C-alpha cells in the first residue's frame, strides 16, 4: 500500500499506457487508434516528468541566493536537505527530463499529424476508416493481383 | 579499415567537421528539395546531397581508420553534458553502407519515380527521401541514447510518408503505411521508456558514460527493464520476429525506390543500434548472456524458418522478397546472438551482404515495373527475354540471396555456419541449413519463372529499363559479385568493427 501511495504517479503511467495500448488494438476505427497512440505516447511524458522531480524542488529557473523568494522556497524544507541537494540555497527539479520530453512531444505531434493525414488519404481511397472494411477491400485487391489493369 | 588509412579525400578543415556534415547535408538538402520548383531540380538536389553525404562519410571512414574513434562534441559542448557524435569502425562502416545506398537510390529515382509517383509529388518525395537518409546517418553516428531516438523518428516519419506515396500504383500502400506508423511509433515509445529506465539508473544519456556507470553499478531490475524495453522497441524497427507484422505490407506497397532504400538501410540501422546497446552499453554478465541465447537466438531461428516458409507460399514477388527480408534479419541476429567475435563478424558481414543483394533485387523489380504492371511470380514469366539486363541483375541478386558460391551471400552464409560450428551450437547450424534450403526454393521459383518459361500475358509488353535505372542496379549487383570473389574490403571493415565492439578481432 505504501508503495502505491509514494509511487502513485508511476502507477498512473502504467494504467494510462495500458489504456492507450488497449484502445490501439481493440478498435478498428483508425481515428480512435490514433487517440490510443497519443495516450500511449503521453504516458511516457508523465514517466519522464516523474523521473525529474526532486522532492521540494522548484522549476529550474535561476533564483538568486538569499533573495526573499529563495528563502520562501527553502522555508518548508529541512535545512540539511537544502544544504545537501540545493544550489545556492534553493532545491531545483532536474530540468533535463523536461527538455527531453519536450522533444518527444514535438516528435509525437509530428507522428500524429502524419498518421491522421494518412487516415484522410485512406478515407479518400477506400471510403471508410474502419480497419475491417479496408481489409475486405484490400483482400479483393490482392485477389485481383496479376489480372490486367 | 586499413584500406582507408591513406585516404585523404577532403581538406583537413572539412574533414574535422565531416561527422556533422554527413547529417546536416541531407537535412539542408531536404529543405532545398521541398522548395525546388520542379521534380527535375529536386532530383538534382537529391543527387548532389547524397553524393556529398557519401563524400563526407568516406572522409570520416579515413579519419576513423587513423584514429580508431572520433568524438565530435556538437556545438563545442563537451560530453557527457553536451550531445556527442561518436564514430567507431562499426559506425563508419554502417555510414558508408547507408550513404552508398543513398547515392544509388538517388540515381535510380531519376527514372523510376516517373511511373510510380505522381509528378506533382516528386519534390516532396525527394525531400522525404533525404530526410530518411539524414535520419539513418544520424542514427549510426550518434553517441547519445536520446539523440538516437530523435534520429530514429526523423527517419521513421519520412518513411511512413514515403510508403504511403505508393498509393498511386497500389492503394494497399495506404493501410500498410498506417500499420507501419502504429507499429513504429509503439516501438519508438518503448525505446524512449527503456532509455528513461537507463537514465534513472545512471543519470546520463551519453552511451560511453552510461556504459562506464553501468559497469560499476552492475545488474539491477531497472537496468534489465531498460534493456528489455530498448531491445523490444528497436526490434519493431528492425523487424525482429515476431514484431515484423508491418514489414511485408510496407515493402510490397511502397514505390520500388522506397523498398530498395528500406530493405537496404532501415532495418539495418535498427540492428546496428541493438548491437550497440547489447555489446557496448550493457555490461557483460549473466543477464546479457541469457538474453542472447534464450531470447534473441530462438526468435531469430523462428524468423529464419517461419518467414522462409511464408515466402515459399507467397504469390507476389515483392511480398516474397519482403518475407525473405524478415528471414534474413533472423540470419543476421543468429550470428549476433552467438556473441563470439566470429559470430558477430559473420552477422555484420551478412548485414552488409543482405543490404547489397536486397537492394539489387528490389531495384530490378522496380526496373520491370517501369514498363509492365507485374505483381505475381506468374506475371514475371519469361520476362528475361524482353528485359535481359534487368533480369540478369535480378539473377545475380537472387543467387547471392540463395547463397550460390562466388557471390557475397555465399561468403556470408559460410562465415555464419563456421562461426556456429566453432561454438558447438549444432542446432543453429541445422536452422541455417533448413533456412538456406527454403531460400533456394523461393529463389528458384522466381528464377525459373523469369528465365525458363514462355513470356506470359504481361511480360510480352516488357521493355528494358533506361540506363539511369540500370546503372545503379548493376553497381549493386556487381558489388555482390565482386565482394563474393574478393572480399578484402568488407572483411577488413567488419573485422575492425568487431574489434571496436568487443575488443578482439575474429
């Protein structure tokens, strides 16, 4: 139970990821599949953000030491903890995972848009976005293979 | 690599920046191709850029031959903080392979596109092609695990679009491209997750740094989960059995240039990254050995047998070649899974051999496709009488695929068998023998139809392809023959790669 409470964000990652995968493979609708894929990708974003979190840490934007802001941020924390993990009296979260996931989000948006535009082209060529119906037509195409165009 | 030692192809100032120019060149070329006014201009841009990338790749290979490893800090930010390119003999070999195929593909695209891609799409097609080239070259050069993901996706997004363009010839390309996108993105996301685990365990993304920290850290479950996610994710991109579902449809539906380029480079770049992670980043130990001999080897063996059988029963030529590709990935990974220097070098040699022969085969199929719309083996009957030169090149590629002596494919299979015998894994030898027999069956079926049957309905209208298509086709087929007789160049490069990886030459 204790682990479930302290690591609940990781549990959320697992649950989100599984929902995404389930949507991806259970539905035949291409648009819904893209939604599942988006959910699946987004769960990794949450995973990375969780990795970068330092308890009591603030966003990694430089705050001058001994400024009122720095004192206010350090006030609720244990002074030895701040001494050990802080920079100039302020504890920061690890910014690297944020930067990484920003890149991954951009990549994800690009993939989604390519996927959706292919879905549009499929709709134009087959008249449907249901995988089952597309397969039925594609099977006819395969049977046609070899016949003169 | 010894042959490259005395090679100074570029001025020193350019050579120093060559690692990034190999990647930046095609990226800039992709923008230029997209902005160019017409298909011809875009093709010129594509040719020039690919040639430039090859030139720079040769310059890098020369530098690697002299210095063993090049570390290039991007923007002058030193690793492990900054992103670094790190090129050893294996990376240089892969880059030479990818860039050479890139040049051949660009040359080939001059005529081949006209019959398969709508004229107004040519500029964007060339742009996507160069984007893929940049992605694959970046993938083999990068020394940063997350940067590898970005290059993986740069190349993949280009590939999805390129496969979908095949709709003009065969509308099944569209669902195939969509399927590929779903599989590929799930694979890439798993890879990112794996890198996340490794980052959580080590606090670094630089591969060399990660390897050093993992060596002192030893095995723990986060590291093992990381490796599992990374290999599963890359396995999708490499079409590792049973994650290969996207491949047959994509190769069969894509324009032939895209099939050539994908078969010769896409899966190979992913295999390269798997080798890099398993042998370079991950520490030696029990877990790695169990992974290689109990997961990778059986899956590779299953790929060899099952997909060869599927290829035997397949009707369409492109799908036969596609299933054969999955089986050949199995051959490559079987060699890698032996984990001995001999096995690894056999795997990498097979990788190069397969890239050349499958490139030639898909190019030849594309050369036929210019004049006739032929899909099934039946359609190809007697085509050798109408288009003898393309058919001859197809024959050479097929002979190499089947492992006929005096071709590169024979040497590759031979070194694989001797590496397996050396380790005493008799079952692997048996799998290789069965796989080779099955390969001979489907290769024989295609060759029999092409060379020994009377021309069918379709083949009578077949014409020989133009010189612009035949030239790159002959280069690839010729290399398969040349390296089958005198394999000094690939063998020296492969040996240097293996000693860079595991520190011992085979």
